[in-house]
C-alpha cells in the first residue's frame, strides 16, 4: 500500500480548485476504497427569466400543453432542450 500525502487545508474553494488542477489526486486519496455516492434529491439550478412572446404563440403553446396534460412552462422547457440538443449536434 502506498503512503498517501495529507490533503492540505484550503483557505477558499478557489485555492482548492487551483491545487487540484496541478496535483494528482492519487497521491492523496486511495481511490480503491471509494464508494459510489447517490444524491437522489439534487435538482439542477434554475433561474427565472422574463420572456416576451406573441399572445398567439403563447395560446398555441397552452393548447399543446393542455393536450399533453403538462404545464405550458414545462412544455416550453422541453421544446428549448430539444432544440438546444439539435443545434449542438449540428455544429
């Protein structure tokens, strides 16, 4: 078994980030003892925005959402996610 170096104490997250970009974690951590972590309640960070769209477009979105029995905001996020995925594949 290899002797591991002690992990230093960091003054800030920024200092810790800088340290790990220039050091090999295998010199400090025995990864053979690592266990998989599960965080079932984590949710992605969201931000509220204001978006101006024509009323006719909003009405169509609400009709589509109603047919699918989902909130129109959720349907809009799905549409945006699909388009972003498509755009990232094509570029």
